[in-house]
């Protein structure tokens, strides 16, 4: 009960009590935060990612960790969800929390269980709008249950990050599991989709590699659609012009070449493309927030690429037919050469940052095709290829199919530039 000199008095009492005692066992657990946890969480929050902390620690410890890791900022108010055991208690506690919309929520596993039983939708609505959520005294099963409920309620992707065996069920329940290999063993990292040695590496995994992966997948998938649709448009126009005959425009060898050595390497080299450097992506995490709008891969972009494919296929085919003079093989030679050049130019127009392997792939494909013009004498007219007529006809068709798209891209970048171009 002493108010003054309390520390020394408590020490004196303990010393008087702890005499002639036999030491049985001593345990100590050092539960420190890893380096750069605070800046990593800040980056993730600035990137528009909501962070929930699911822990088995008691309320006081969980609150301290949330504050020290800056999961909850200093200016933010903390709302500790009251201990509830009945439906009435849960209703009152939810109403109290509803009056504090900008507060971070701290809720225990027992209270969470009761609320989910009676007011699941209401609780998830309020929690999802909170700036941060801390669930303490959670069992491994409860962690997995919370992740599943978040996925079902928000209809969004959930990533679970854990470092111990008690996080395995949560990692497996999430869309993407990320395990941290460290002091607590490798159970989490072995069960996860991605394994990282430190929590701070999460920012690079998400903001750099995750962003690049999404952008590259979008470009690649749309370009693969374009590559297949443009030649289908050409075949459809050719068949329609020649009274819907079942004659193929290109023979088997040319079709195989188009799908493989002539266009494969430049198209698949798009996986090396990136709009901004990793340093800029980490400096401006707001760039990641743009991905949630889904503008890179949407119905709009899909139909734009469909229109581009139909336009280019139509220009190449009608151009070859309009400039055709003597033999059918001339149509094949002109249209196929223009098609290959168009594909290579379209890859060049799609690339945002040139990688030396993209350039190598472009030049290699062009070289292989020029070699084919010389070697494949049955498919191409060797004497016609050497004429001036062949050269100007191919150049005119390629120019008409690609130049308008270049102009549109230039004007769009000039008057409505995307956010990454302003930074790069």
C-alpha cells in the first residue's frame, strides 16, 4: 500500500521471503518484434491493404504489440470490445462500437465466438470498416474461421502471414499463405505458398513482386488472346471472300511457325516487363492501391483487345487482297509477313520498360522469320520476295494496322497518363 519509495520496499519484502528456497525450474520467452516491422505495416496500410492481427496472446499483450508495431497509430483510438456471454451483451457491445467508427477494434476469442453466433454479419460489417482489428486469445481453429469469414463476407482475396505451428490452419484457409521461417520452426513456411525469412520482406513480396505479377499476367493473357484472334479474323475474312470455302489461308507449317518460333518468344518475354522499378514501388505504395480497381484486366480491356485484333486482322487481310495481282501465293506471302511484323510491333508498343531479353526475343523472331522466307520455298514465292512490290505492300499494310494504335497510345499518355508514368 506504500505510495513513496515503493520499488525498494517491494524488493526488501521479496528478499525477506525468498530465503532457503530450492530452485526447481526457470523459463523465459523473449518475444521481440523483428526489425522493420513498423515501416512494413505502414507501407502495407498505405497500399490500401487492411491488416488484422490474430493472436493467442492475452488482451494486454496484444494491445501492447498492436501499439508498438504501429498497427494502431498513436492518434487512433482503441476500442476494447467488452466481454460478452449472452445475446443481449453482444447487442449492447456492438451498439457501443458502432458509435466509434474510426476506432481500432480489440476483441477476445470468447467474445468473438458469441458475436459470430448471433450477429455475424453486423460484426463483420463493423470490423471490416475499422482501420485495424486485433483478435486476441484466438485458437488456431478460430484464426482459420476468421480468415474464411473475411473471404466470404468481403468477396476479396485474403493473405495470411504466420510464423508458428498454430498459424498453419489460418495459412491454409487463406487465398495466399505466407510463412515466416524462424525461431518457432518451419511448420508455417512449409504449409504456406510463399516462405520469407523476415516479416519486413512482406512489403517487397506484395508491393513489388505481387504488383509486377498481376500487371504481367494481365498483359500476357490479353496478348495471347490477341495473337489467336487476329489470325482467326483473317481466316474468317478469307473464307467469306472466297464463298465460304474450306480452304485454309496458311498451311500447317506456317501455322505451327506462327504459334511457336515466329511470335512465341516476344509474347512470353512480356513477363520481364515492368512499369516502375522496385524502389519506386516501395516508395509509393499507393501504386498498389490502383490494382484493386481492376483496370489492368477487365471486360473493358478485353473488348479493347478484341477490337484491336479484329481491326488489325481486317486491315492485313483486306490489304493483302486489295494489293493482290497475280498468284494466290502472293496473298499468303504479303499477309503472313505483315502479320508477323504486326505482332512484333504490338509487343514493342505494349512494353513499358525494355529488358535486354525482350529485345533479343524480338530480333531473334524476326531473324528466324527472314530465314524462313529464304528456306521455305514451297510456302513463299522466292522471286516475288526479292521484288520492290513485296516490300512496299508489306510496309503499307503493317503501317496502316499499327500506326493508328501508336497515335492513340501517344495521345493517351500525353493527355491522360497512368499514375506509374508520372513517377517513372
